[in-house]
């Protein structure tokens, strides 16, 4: 199976924040899960660097747009690396290859007869880089940014979006799961059936963009330029190799702010250019701070670099995936992050790993015991462990990462209860219980091994470290879910090491 997953490419008008981290982490979780299934995965993220918004940000800093984007884009690349993203490529829309690809793509739209020159007028929100219909404004303001759009009128090239209304509606009806969750599917479909107007796909008032190939006076509208990244990247991510046939079509991750562009305009552009449509789109909600959307425009952002410096990327990945269900909005806070860190990562998981390793060290000279006849008494835990792997997998398959984590955590709690129920320190005092002690210690190690494999997509380094401490193989092939069976536990030597997640005292 092939799996091509993308994040939106982020505007480089300001510093990256948790909102960007969130989408990148979510897409990374799915990319890693699919690799564990043995799929051939390509994972793309990157930056959106043209348009008015960027040109304005550059001007405010007294820089040329090019100087500005060359300073800012690396911050987004650093963020992807800092959160542990396993992206196969990082695209910048100022890449020469992307620019040439976009020009060739719009030529296809023109050849299809879908481009016309007209005077275009509309209400434009620079923060969105998009036009709004009057009917969709709230008190005359952009519902996403709370600013009044300005009337913009220019002679531009139009893409005849209206021509695609019926084909889009038909496609939506034939593919009811194409946009998830259902509420966003309904929103996109109703947007289509309310009537689509043709859209301007070029600008003559700005110069910071990709020139329209047949008219150097105009640049291509930043959203058209940006959407095409999902295709262009495949043409040059590997020098000398075109990956399009291998990976296209993609599965897109994005938040609801840019639904219309991805679920309406993008498929129409692809239809016009004769390309296959994406396999699906997952629309997630917003991270909120005190009930308000976190955004650069609102100035209420939490800095992911600061959090990662302080406590590491894995707790942040865990927290965001656990706290905010994909598809819904959710409040995030540093207090909430610390609480989950201490209660779940330090106490429930980290302690379990430490206790398991130190009991094996103390009672079995550091080696995981072989399964003896007494292991049968704990077969029920083996069944629960394998059921957990299946349940988590079904949730990951449906991009329900929070639910996958809940399934894993239920099992982590089960293993903690097993420690209390079996009380190995008591069994160790009675030679007649040696077989039962073997079984209990072995079950804890086997259970932790399955836990690590099922947690791998969310906290990859932690998962590998748990396997390493348990003396289990942990190379890429060993992480495949095909190995996630109870029986595959190696009777290896364990390592007792400092806590995986030292408890945090929250002073700051
Ligand atoms: N450049 C466009 C996207 C072009 S894609 C062809 C853009 N960029 S953006 O920098 O504004 O990023 C928007 C995306 O960042 C959202 O769709 C979402 O994935 C992520 N988020 C930004 N703020 C967010 C929150 N507060 N919460 C969750 N995700 C957020 O739009």
C-alpha cells in the first residue's frame, strides 16, 4: 500500500506556533503508523512564501520579501525537526522547481479552456489571502480574523470554478467519506451547492509571486500557487526521479480555516488539469488558548520551541494528540501539559517501565524469564495486550489518534494493576511461587513491548527507548506491527536506567 500524507504549507509571515506543530505532529503520527504497517509512505510539509501577507510582513521588517522568507522558512523547517516529524521532503514555494511546475499547471487550466480574463471585484481579507461572500461575513467582518475585508478590484485571470459545480457535487455524493469529519463534508458540500462563483487566479497589484506564464504583468494567486505544492513536490523531491506515479494522490491534513480551498477549489483545479483527486482530507479543529483560537494574527500563541527546550518534544506530541481530538477544538495550556506529563507519562508509563526493569533485575538477575507452564495463568493479559494493539490500529486507521491513545492507556493501567495484583515482591519470598513470578515478570515485559509498539507513532523515541531497555530489537523492521504479538518477546537482558520522564515541579 502507498500512503502520501501532507500538512498545509505554512505562511512564513511570523514565527511558527503550536497550531502548526499540532498539524505536523498529527500528520507525522499517521505517517509513522503507516510505515509500521509496512506501507510505502511519503510525508510532505513545507512553507507558503508568496502573496500579499508575506510581502507586507517583509515590508514591516524593512526587508525584501526574498530576504524575509529566507530568514523565516528555516524556522518552520526547524519546527518540523524539533517536533520529531519524519517528513520525506520540505517544500518551499519559492523553490525554482515548484515555480516552474505551477506555471506548467496553470497552462493546463488554460488549455482546458478554464481561464478567462475579466475584471474581478470582491471583499478580500489579507489575513486569509482570500475573498469572502458578503453572506458569510459576521457583522461585516471576516469570521476567522475579525477584520473587515477590503474591496479589491482588478483585471485578472479567472478560473471558471462555476463550471465545476455539478462535477464537484457529484464527486462529493459519490464519496461521502472524502472529507472527515462528516460536519466538514456537509459544510463543503453545502458551499458547493449554494453556488460557486468563478475565482480570480492572478494578481496585477503585487509582484511577489510566480509570474503568469503568458502575461508577465500578473502573478499567480497565492492559493493556487500553494495548493499545487502537493503535486509539484513529488516531481523534484528526489533529484532525477519523478515520484508522482508512485505516490499521488495524497491524503491532506488541515484545519477548518482552509477547508474551502482544499475541498472545493483544489479538486476543481485538479479536475481541470486532468489529475486524480486526493484520497481524502482530514479537517481538524483549532487549538484554543482560554477559549480563543491560537493565531499569529491574534497574538496569543504558545511557543513550541520553548516547551520542547524545557521538557522535550515527546511530551508535547503526547499532550497535543491526547488532549485535542482531531476534528474538534480544544483548549491547551502549559498547566494541562504538565498535569498529563506527571500523571500519565511519569507516573503511569515511566514508573511502570522502571518498576518492571528493576524487578527483573532484582529477582531474575536482569533477564526476562522464559515462559513456563505457569504463564497460562496470565493468558488473559496476553489477550488483552493483543486486543489493545488491534483496537489502537483500528483507531489510527481512522485517524482517531486520541482514541488510539486511550486504548493504549487502558492497557497501561491494566499492567499497573497487574503489578499490584501479582505483587512480585511477595512472590519472590516463596520458592514455590517461582513459576508464577516468572509469568508475572514476563507478562509485564511483553505487555510493555506491545505498549511501546502501539505508542510508537505518537512518541517514537520513547517507544524505541522502552524496547531498548527491555533488550528488545528496535530497528525499523522490528517496529513493524506484524511483530506486535505477545509471543515475540525476546528473553533478553533488561537495563535499569533513570526515569523515562522525571517528574516536573511546576514553578514557572
Ligand atoms: N498557507 C496556508 C495553507 C496553504 S496549504 C496549500 C495557510 N497557512 S497558515 O500558516 O495559516 O497555516 C494554517 C494551518 O496551520 C491550519 O490549517 C492548521 O493546519 C494549522 N493551524 C494554525 N493555527 C492553528 C490552531 N490554532 N489550531 C490548530 N491548527 C492551526 O493557511
